[in-house]
């Protein structure tokens, strides 16, 4: 693509946490800066598209615009409200459209809305790996109407996550969080590929209970875990824990020692989900694991919104070879090997 004086619609994922209308964690914004700067260097005008949704609310992106301007150190044009039907002209080289989800057509993957977006630009680039599991207009609709491609962050996510499809061994998978149903396809797939799958977080409570272990008042899910998974020698569960309010809220030191031993010998480590309930202050397991991984010679990848936020708060980013921007998208990509947004880019 020749970008000189061309308008590039760049789909990014700036779905960042806002606290009192300020960006509370700018990891995802920072992850896109290189892409924006590269396009600017090639003479393009960069038209940024993103959604932001928390607790079903779709706030305006004023706070994101200010943070972006500070980080990029260039003046940006913030196009407030719904996307105007007719494209306008502005002198700035970087424009940020307001929250895409303020437009009803976005989530509905409305063809006319995608066409309306397409009129603003010459090219479409998807660098929003973290949103590419959504069949929304800006992800799967827009590439039908413009010459398109994948951005460098998207490519880096695909390259690094794909290392786990034909893995080097020993391969340790650390999977925590909740909702077995959403993790089951992943466990089914990786039980064949990994040498050990450590199950942590509240997911572990369900596994422990099914194995007949007393989990006190911990919440357990009423799901069926197939016997070949529940009793697999590859499934590693916490051996000890920290209790709060009568429930298991974190992993204990024996568990961390087992994980440290597995990590020491591993060539690949994939981690998604905090080991403890960090929002209630149960950060011990997550911090210890993050620290111990710093000593491992394995290729270490971590992802998931809460996990990455915890790692960043603990300043342990340097202990990882790649930090994925994806949450749900990372899990879906690992389970299926592709995403709707990636497939959409393959079509002419
Ligand atoms: C994420 O944070 O996982 C992505 O930005 C997708 O957000 P969504 O769940 O609101 O579609």
C-alpha cells in the first residue's frame, strides 16, 4: 500500500478502563502507538476507530483522546458523538472518532454503517486483535468496502500466540479465572498439546470440589467436567490456599513452589487468569508466579485484561516475552486458531 497523503482507517482497541473519566490503564493505547507513528512516517493520515464499553455503558472518548494526544505528542482531531454521515476535512494528521458503539449499526454489523465508515478513508487496517472476535461493522463489515490489511500489533499477536499450536516441550499452560464452559474448548485442545495445565482461580474450586476436596464456602459451578479432563495426570490443581470470608481466594506457597518447578523446566509458558482475587487484595499467588516466571528461560506469554492489569500494577512486565492485548479474543484465537476479524481480512 502506498500511504502517501492517503487516509487510513485504523481499527484499534482502546477499550481501556476509565476511573472518574480518566484512563486508568493505557496499556492498549501504548500498544498501538508504533502503528500510528509508522503510518504517519509513511505520509498517511490516520483515522482511528475504537469501541469502549464497561458495565454495558458506552462512554464518550474525550479522556482517551487526551491521553492519546499526550502519548503521541501530536495534535489530534477528536470527532465527538456519532460518526457524521458525510466525511469532513480537518487539518490534523491524526483523527479519533468517538466510541463506535454510540452508532447502533456497529454492533449490528450493519452494511450501510460499514459503507458510511468506508467513505471516510482510502484504506482499512485492522490492528485491533483484542476486538477481532466480534462480528461488528468496524471489524468484519468495513474490509468489504476498502483495500485492507492487518496491522503490526495484529501480526505480532498472531505470531506469538501461534507458537502454542505446535509447541516446544515442556509446555506449561496456566489457566485461571471462572466459567468452565468458556474455557472447556481450550482445555480440550491443550490437554493434547501441553505437558501440564495448571488450573487456578475460582475455576480451580470447581475442579477441587469435583475431586471430592473440601472447598469451604467457595463458589463452585454446577457443570459437568468430563472424567478424562478432571482426572487427567496433566491437570495440576492448587495444593494449598489462602482463605478469606470462608472461601478459597488465592493459591498458597506449596502451590507456587510446584508452579515454580514446572516453570523452571518449561520451554513455553502460556498464562491467562489471576490466581487469586486481586480486586479484594488477594495478590499473593499472582505476584509470586509473576516473579518466579522472571527466572524461567521459557518463552513466556501472558494475556487477559485482569491478569495484564495485575502484572502491570506489580511492575512485572519485564518477566514476559509477550503480553497479549487480548482477553476474550486471545482465548478464542487459542481455541479456534482464527477470529472473525482475521478471516474478514483474508477476503478480497
Ligand atoms: C475486550 O476488552 O475484550 C475487547 O475490547 C472486546 O470488548 P467487548 O467484550 O466489549 O466486545
